[in-house]
């Protein structure tokens, strides 16, 4: 029982440090991990080895994945490629279905692009279409934010799901496949929530004099814009299929090739190289430390460091013998999936960052997986997805995305809680219900 008290105490200190004292999550997690080791009575040599093994082990698996994913997203955003994809999706759906179109557009755009950036980029389109179509602006806005939120927490190569997958050593191809299905199904009740509830919130769009992306060059074509996203995802999924015990592609050179180029590191590296073709003219400045590439490094570095600190925390828990103490105290199997969901839900609601909630929860779950019956290949995948579902909600005043949404749309705080915050709760609960159902059927 003492170990649970220590974990709760350290988590409380971490959350208070991040929220009240505005300490960077990396420093809070890193210091919290060391504090836990000392309070748990671990030998100092074991604490040091937990730091080096936890940080190096996790970043060795996923540091580059996070970096390449951020590079792809940054180049899509800066070149206007993400904007091209958004406009095309909306043209497919049609102006009569703007609400659905904005939800789908946000859903696709947030796979490679950070949630805040995706909303900032797409809100001008949302504003114009809702105004021209005389549609409730609040409803189309929340449809967009929920579409963004769904893939941000459940579908790699967004950094959070990639980090959780690496920490728990889950198959990335299956996470992409199942995460895409679960997030899409989870948005169905959200669509009706926007249509019948949020549409009653009165909100008038306010137009700025200038609303530009800040890129003067010619935007890439639709096919070119899609390639850095689609090709890596397809390669990763094919590699995952090739690794099945039944060997569906046989055991030959083609399988070896697919396994190599479908390795997440190689696949996302290829995606990054494809993203370099998006600018109208690729010059040295774009790839310099002060250009787009340098900006991607600045965006990716904090996420990588937070993930490394989470790895330290997880290794510290593992080396403290927590698995032995928890074994037999909790049920195992499908119901155990509600533990990472509840932890991520609580952490997201408490400190606001989905990425921090994903990384912290995944790190805590590492030593608990065998005791909870979650250490099979399939259940590792569902554990990552359950963590992602929990990290969706509740988005409120401590979440930067909440403020980006309310400030740019003109919503007041009460309207934000009634629409976006409540919508993330519905999306989170629905996604977890689907995960539990799928896990019950497939395992």
C-alpha cells in the first residue's frame, strides 16, 4: 500500500510543479522520478542506473520517430501543404456539410501537425465557410477541434502516441490501424453533439483584416502534400502485417525489404525527405538552423526530453519492485485497460497536456503490464490506445489548445466549457468504450 501512496504523492508534486509553479514538465518529471527513488528506499547506484537506462532506452527507440514526425508536420504547415489537404477535403464533402467537413479536415490535419497549429491554420477556412453557409459558427468550430483532438491522442505519428508506443514497446503499425478506426468511430457521437447541442450556442465569426499563413511561395499539389503522410503510414502498416506469425507475404527478399523500409524510423525518415519536396524552392535557408528545419528541432526537442524523463520515471518504478507489490491486488485482462485510461484522464484534466499525460501514464504502466495481464502484443496496443483515450479529456482552462480555440473563435470561457470541454469528455468515454469492446472481441 505504501508504494501507491508514494506514487500518488510524487504525481501530486509533479502536477503542482507544472501547474502552480509553471516548472517545465521535463524538469518536473525528472526530479519527481529521483524523488520517488529516494522515498522508495532504492540504493543510490540503482537510482543512477534507472536514470541512464530509462532515458537512453526510451529515446533510443522513439527519439528519432518524434523528431521525424515533427519535421513532416512543420514542412506541411509552412509550405501550405496541410492547407491544400484541408481545402480539398472540404470540397469533397461540400459546403452543405461544412460541420462534417471541418471534423474530417481536423481529423486528417492533426495526424502530422500539432493540434494548436492545425486549428490556427484551419480556423480561417472554418470561419469563412460557416459565415457563407449561414451555419452555427460554434458548432463548426467544435467539430474542427474534436476532429483535431481525436487523432492528436490516438494516431501516430503525433508525438504523444508515438512516445507511449515506444515506452510500452507496442506495435506501431497496429496502433495506427486500430487508432484510426477507434478515433473515427469515437467522433460519430461528437458529430451529433455538435449538430444538436453546440449549434444552440450563439457565436458570430469576427474577421481580421489579414489572415495568411505567412508563406509567399506556391503551395504544393494535393498528391505531393499527401505523400509525406500516406507513404510512411502505409509502409509501417505493411511491415506490421509482414511480421504476423502467419507470414502473409512469405519469407523472401520482398518481406525483408518491407520490414526494413516499413521500420518506423526508416518510414518516417522517408516521409521527412518527401516533406523536403513541399516548398516551391528548397534552398539552404529552409534546412538551416534558423529555417523550417531548425524550427522543427525547436518544436521537437521539448517533447523528446519530456518523453526521456517519462522513461526515467518508468524505469525507476520498475526497478523499485512495484510489479511484485501490485500483483494479485488488481484484476487482470480487459478490465485492466481502465487503469491507464483513468490515470491519463486524471493527468490530462489536472495539468492540461495530452503528451505529458500519455508519457507519464505509459511510464507508470511499464512495470505493471505483466501483473495486469497486458503484456501480450495485442494488449500492449490496446494499452497505448486506452492511455490515448484518457489523454483526450478533459480539455479546459489549463490546456493551451482550449485557449487557442476560445480566443481565436471569440468564445467566452463558459461557452468553451459547454462545447469543447464537454465534447472532449464525450470523445474520451466513447473511444474507451470502443477500445474495451475491440479488446474483448480480439483477445
